[in-house]
C-alpha cells in the first residue's frame, strides 16, 4: 500500500456536540495516529451548508439534513494522516447508525430511537477532491 499523506474535513454534527461526544471522537482520531491541524466550533449558516451539501440538493433528505445541520453548533476539524480520507470514514462507520458496525463511531454511539438517519454524529470527506473543496469552505 503506497503512502499518501492527506487532509480531510471531519465535522462533529450538532447531535455529537450536544451529546458531549466531541472529545471521544477526537480521541479516536488521535488514537489511530492522525493529527489535528485545525479545529473550531461553528454555527453554520444556510449558505455554507448549501455549498457543503451541493451534491445532495434535490434529494428527499436534503432539506431535513440542512435544517438539522443548522440546528446547533458543529465542530469542524482539519485532520491529517496517511490515507486519512478513507481511514476516517472507516472509523465513522456506515451512514445509517442502525446498521453501522460496533467499534465505529456511528456503530457505538448512533441511536435509533426515533431519530432520523441524518443524525449520525460525524461527517468525513469522501475523496481527495471533496476534502479540498470542503476544507476551503470550512477553513476559508
Ligand atoms: P457524510 O457525508 O455526512 O460523511 O456521510 P456519508 O458520506 O456517509 O453520507 P452521504 O450519502 O454523503 O449523505 C450525507 C448525509 O446526509 C444524511 N442522509 N440522510 N436517506 C436519508 O435520510 C439520508 N441519507 C443521507 C446523513 O446525515 C448523511 O451523513
Ligand atoms: Mg458524504
């Protein structure tokens, strides 16, 4: 496996911040050996979220997702490491917390009681191109 030092955008979504899981999520990222490069607490506005989620515009879950993401502060992190883009997504687990594997952030802390799938604690960029685009948005 070739070495590829990358940077990715991790967001602790409003549910993760409200449930005091920011420290636990960062602990898992650091325990894996990834480095924290930058971090901030952000109350995202619609303009930022519309740009961030542009690829999902028009999908049925788009509006509830944006409403949820603006419902409270998020923690934005710039994280660096070898193959960190794919690596963080495997730490996060499957999108739906009810099917995410135990041992993953969503599998261990995601709740299913009446919550919507968008409340899945974290976001991680899904490609080198997305990471560059999203980091430029959140850390302008
Ligand atoms: P993320 O972008 O947050 O890291 O998550 P992901 O790649 O696993 O999921 P993606 O397909 O990019 O969807 C973005 C976020 O939209 C919400 N979602 N809701 N069917 C639904 O109701 C649905 N599908 C997706 C989730 O919050 C997901 O993380
Ligand atoms: Mg995604």
